C-alpha cells in the first residue's frame, strides 16, 4: 500500500471515529500533498510524501516553539498533537550507531576533508537517510566531523 493511500485510509478511520483533532491533522497533510501534485502535475511517490511530511513536521515544531515562547501552551499542545500524528507516517528512524556508520562511510567516499566537502557529504547522507534522520542534526554532525 502506498503511503498516500495509507494516509487516506487513516483519514477515513478518523472520520468514522469522530476524532476531529486527528482528522484535521490528516486533512492538512493530504491538502499539502494535493497542492504539490497540482503544482508539479505529477503523481506523488512515497519519497515525495515523506518529504512533505518532514516539511509539515518542521512547520509544526517551529510553531510549537513559538507558541511556548508566547506562553500559549494550548496552541503549542495542539501543534504537538499534530507532530505526533504526522510522525507516524515517517519511516523508522535510524539508530545513532547506524547514522554514525553512514556518516563515516560518506566522509570516506568523498575523500576530501574540510568544510568544502560539506555539500557532497550531505548529498550522500540525504540519499541514504532521507526521512530516517533529522537533517539539521546530521548537518551539525557533518560539520563537526569535517572540522576535526
């Protein structure tokens, strides 16, 4: 079953269960997918849907942080709930050991060290760990490794 089909089935289940908060989060995700399909005139593959989920998760996390800073815990809690719903559509996250092994391998493949190799290493890592690791944390780890 394609990821988009699974999301649609989850939407139907949320409708049947009358779970309005979950339904709203899923509808928002499907609307974002549909928008990309219309804009690009393509049928989304699972990798495309995962990229959309990651983008929406980043928005929700940023919003929750802003709401907490503004002392709006009710809105921050709603955003956190949506993060939980959306996270279910990501593949299983890579373990720290697996991330470290892929990082070492990518740096070895690129061969050259220093900050100039950052883009090449990140491109390799993104292809191997897309959807399975936080790219911001991965970027920091690459920067630290290449600086050393």
